[in-house]
């Protein structure tokens, strides 16, 4: 019979891409996680991980086990929650940036909500500046938000790669007197970064298209209405990335941060764990 704790460590190592970060996720030391993986490999009778320095990837056997491990862990958690939870678990107010893996993140939240029918999940997609404000004043229990790299105070952080983009089919004339910008409304971190970068370079600009939704910004860029700044995960096939050779220097570093209120409930912290695992997987795929 497979040990769920060993499977949990195995999944964490694969998602994190290494033993140290996996240990942080499962609250174990690196050596303990390494020993757990060795025990699991002994139980299975095959190596499950390729170890190349700090980089760790699943073997063919490890890839086959991974999907089963996720299903077993999910089923075990669902069974535990159904048996142990009270009729009502209260509510979690979560804030997320609309432009971060919206579809896949919505699936994760729906799965979490279905596994805890006694819990009310209240999710709001908004600009990071408002999410930060609301979690600081207690209007949110948990938030994923964009911020300047290196700030303090978060459960976990993930570096972002952001780029200037134009249309691949209808590129904007980058030598025009005034650069047409596409972005979220005032207060957006990316919008502020774009304006600051242009003004620092002595270039004039004007807002050509403003949208509160990512889909509108992506469509406007693809149609050739202007330039925008997008993260790796939001760049589409109809976009072309601009570089320093085009006259657009790299944007200062930003990061995605997971922040919880000081009095976060156990259910909130459990959701935080799921979000951290999700962000780890997205970050690994983007690397």
C-alpha cells in the first residue's frame, strides 16, 4: 500500500523542481524529503526522479506515478474533509489578479469549493493595488497580487517576466511621435511601469485603449491598436515581443505574491497551500 505522506513529498518535489523548495512546501527538511523519496522508490522498485545537481525531473516511471499520486492525495483529502468538517466552515474572501492564468486558476478554485460544500468561497478579480489595500484593511482573507520584486511579507512569491508586446500582423510604428499604449485602468502596476519606462526614455505616449479585462487588452494588441506590457503567461500567438533592439528596454522586475491576513483561518491556509502548489507548477512551466 502506498504511503500518502511519501506521495505528497514526491508530488511536491516534482512541482517544485527540487528537494529544498519541496521541503518548504511540506514542512520537512531537505534530507527528510530525500529519505522519503528513497523509501517510495524502494516501495515502487524503480527510480522515480532524475537528479542533475539542483534540478530534479521525473523519470518515465515517475511520470506514470505522478497522475495517480495526485488523484490519491485529492481523494484522501476529500474523504478527510467530508468526515471531519462541521456543517458550516464559514467563508474565505480571496482576491486574484484577472490576468494570471484565469481559466486554470478558476478550475482549481471550483475543485476546492466542491470539496468543501460547507465553505463559502468569495472570489474577486481586481487590480493588485486594490487587492493589496483590501487585504491590509481586512476586507480580504487571502490574495494573489502583483508587486515590485523583493518586497517583504508574503507566504510565497514567484518572479514574473514581463515584456513589451505589439501585434504580429499589424505592428505599431515604434518610431511614431507618440507611443499608443494599451493597458488596465490607472493604478495598474504594468501601466505605471510602461509610462515610467517611456518617460524615462524621453518618449511621449498616449492611452489608445484601456480595458479592465485581460481579454480586451490581448485583443487590442493583436489588432494593432497599440503597445502593452504583458507577462509571459498572457502573451498570445498574435503578439510579437519587443526587445532592446527595437528600442524598448526590459521592464523592471515584478513578482506574484501570495499574501494572507494575520488571522487567517485553517481553511484559508489550506487554500493558500493549493494556490502555492498551483503557482509553483505555473512558474516551473514558464521557466
